[in-house]
C-alpha cells in the first residue's frame, strides 16, 4: 500500500494541502501519515547574543496540546472519508527536515505533500522556507500544493527539463510510476534558459527521451522567452497541466518558481502543484 506523508502545522496552508492529500489518498487507496514537528519556543537576548528556551512554556503541556490537535485532525479525516483510508499520526519535537528525512527513510512514501503560500509575510516566509528546504534535502518526491489547489485527478502531467545530460538526470522511475498510476498524459517541456532555438542536439535528446519513455507516449514542447519561469507557468495554465514535475538540482528552475524574481512570485500565484523529485 502506498503511503503519503503530510507535514502539518495546523495552518490554513497546511489544511489546504491536507485536503489535497486526503483526496489523492482516497483515489489511490493509500494510507496517510500526518506529521507535526514542533520546537521549544526560544527568546533572544540582545545583550548576550544568546538564544535561550522560554521558561514559561511547559514542554509536557506543549506535547499534550499538539497530540490532542493531531488526534482531532485524524478523527476529522476519518469522519470525512468514512474510514476508507488509514490515517496515522506522529508528533515530534525537533527540526522538521531532520524528522522528515528519518521518517521517509523508514516509510518510503509515495510522496510528501506540503502547502505553499501564507496569508501574511511571516507565514509566507516560514512556509516557503519549509517547502524549499524539503525539495532541496529530501530525496523522496515532494509535492508542493499552492493555496486554493484541489485534487481532481491528474489527467495531464508536465515534466520540465533543459535537455542536458538526460541519461544522468531524468527520473524515469518516478515518471513511469506517476504517469501510469494516474493514467495521465505526459507533456515534456524543453526549457531553454539560454534562449537558444531547437538545434540538432536538442532533437537528438528528444529522440533519446522518446526511446526511454516510449510506452508513455510523451508530447514535446519548447519553452523559452525573457522569463522562462513565467513561460512555463503560462504554458501549464493554458494547457491544463494538473501537475508539473521538476528536478531541483538540474538548474535554477525551482529557485525561480519558489522565490521572488523580478518582483514576481510565480508559485504564490500559481494554481498548479509542483512535484520535486531527485534522480536516485
């Protein structure tokens, strides 16, 4: 049985990601593992440059409150789904990414699903930081769900790459699993950051991809322009892409999608979930 891991901080952003994850789990008949990682509140002393735990917080009480909130969340999900999916919970004190890495290595999830975009500046910074940290460090698929996105199946999946060193970078196993699991169409986006037109080498790489992914029957598109990230977003929106797959260490694509660039916040304004995968 597939398992989806959902880190949550009980915020509206996390709730939206949870709804997406629940619907996906129902579709896949997968189990859902809710993870809440908390830290002891600290205080910064300007005089000594020290960071010290706040003594007014009872650690045991903090753990109790978090476990109660998780139990309530689990109960809500089981009620909504009429008990059709198995829901597990874990509450840990520590650093989110460290706990996620340990949990993923143990569970081997189908995906880690996280939310993106907060209502205020602080929430945006925290959520964005967690999302970026996860896609940089986790070797398991990380699905970032924008605010307002809902799961209605994945009919069309896009894969953005730059047609360089494909044999060493393309996540064939993930593409095969996700396309076949959801019976989706695959659009491959040849992303050109140098604004070069398609050349003989690109055609050779396309033929290589066709050979590697032949049974998926992919369609190929060339993406370029002054702002490549915006071009990708426009293509995805206009072609009804339900999910965009990217490999974070291939080029600066993710940085552009998840961070401010030229006063634009593409992922904050996008309704398209992004799946980050590392080629193992």
